[in-house]
């Protein structure tokens, strides 16, 4: 049966109506999608603008606080240990003598090599009497890691030499140990760093035992903290007793701030003469850790400078909220 022309027209109208409704839904849907995209773009732009404003604000606070600092140090560097955000800095890449901060690298190489917890004998030829701690007895024997703790806490040059020579008075051992120290610096991309000795003592009147920069020491301290947390806990103490086979040594930390300043969770001092006072710290505040490096200060100035930087850091974190 043939459909009447009226029926055909009705079908056509229904089809056109369906197409029109479908198109309307498609347009509405597209409009909704476009609105979402516009809203997201606007949100991203607003967030980006807020972030840029916050960065500028924080930068202005850092500049303001830095300008008020009155430090003796030729170079300093303060940064977040995890994000590596630099809070304060001055001459961060300047190459300076680092004295006994050298012993951070000495300890790192010694701990890495000491897989069997061997013993360390303090031979007479390695007792130099140039350390801040001079109570070692010729031929006394320590557990290796305990000897390293004594070295770190008191900055003992005699133990540093004993470790580098590896219980034998052979220059090959010493040179091999230095190679390892300088290889560590290369691996950490410490471009301004060179170690001439495991102690940090001056090689000559015009040549330091080691050279580095405050930004390089930041890298070394971060590496040391991440890899040897138990050792750090054992040495970041005001006082400690460590015994050899014949004598118990009562030790005092070379950094007096550990006794007076809460939240210091790592410390290593360095000093050879009035222009080479250095100090490295990790300071914890609000559950975040910050590395503080001071180079080219004085014997007493390094502690004053570090305290001022701790106060400046605290002030910055309050203001940036």
C-alpha cells in the first residue's frame, strides 16, 4: 500500500524535528564542555598568577632579611634539604679553605669501605698533636666506627690520618684514600672542591688542605645525611664516652651550639686560622630540615654567624606564611 503524501510529509517533519533536537543537545553539550575548558583555563591562570606573586613576595622577604645580616663569613648558604630551595646565600660558589669540614668526606669514604667493622689502631707515627683532642695513646685500638665517631665529634686529625693510611704506614694507601674522596666530590658534582688531605689541615702556609664552596658543601652534607643517618645521630651530641682497648675517652663536641640550640640534628666544625672558620649544620624547624653552611668566618664568628642565620631562617618562615 502506498503511503499518502500527508503521511510522507509527517515522516519528514518528524525526522527534521529529531535532527533539530539532536543538534540542540550537541550544541548544549559543546557549550558545557567549552565552559568547563574556559573555567579550567581561568583557574590555571589565577593559580599561576598567585604562585608568581608568592614567589616575588618570598624573594622580597629573603632580600630584606639578607640585607640586614651582619656576618663575618665570606660565604654562606642556607637551603631546604629536600626541595633545595635556596633561602639565603652569599658568594655560594667562591672557593675557600674548608678545614675540618673535609672530615665529612673522610668519614663517608671510611664508612663505605668499612664493610666488616674492622679495628683501627692508632700508631705512634700518626699522632701529630695538631688536633683539638690530643688524648690518644699510641697503639690503642678502637672499633672502627667508634674511632670515626671520636674523629667526628672532636675533629681528630690523628684518627683521620690513621683511617687514610688504613693501619699501615704506606703512602699508596693514603693516596688511594684521597682519590676516593675526590671521586666522591666528582660524583656529587662539587665543581669547586678538591681534597689535598683527609684532615683539612693546611698543606703549607699559603695552601689549604682542602678547598670547596658553600654550595658544594650543601651537596656533601645532604649526601652524608641521606646515607649515614645512624652515624649522624651518634655524633650530634654535646658529650660522649668512647672506649678503646685500654682507655675510655670522655669527649666534648667541638660545636658548643649543640648544647645551647635545640633542633640541630647535624654538625661539623672546621678551623685552621682566623680566616678559615667554617661550620655546617642541619637545623630542623616545622618538621622540615635546612642545611646551613658558613665558610671564611673566624673561630668564634662561625658560631655567631650560624646562630644569626638560624634566627634569620626562623624569621623568614614566619613572614612567608
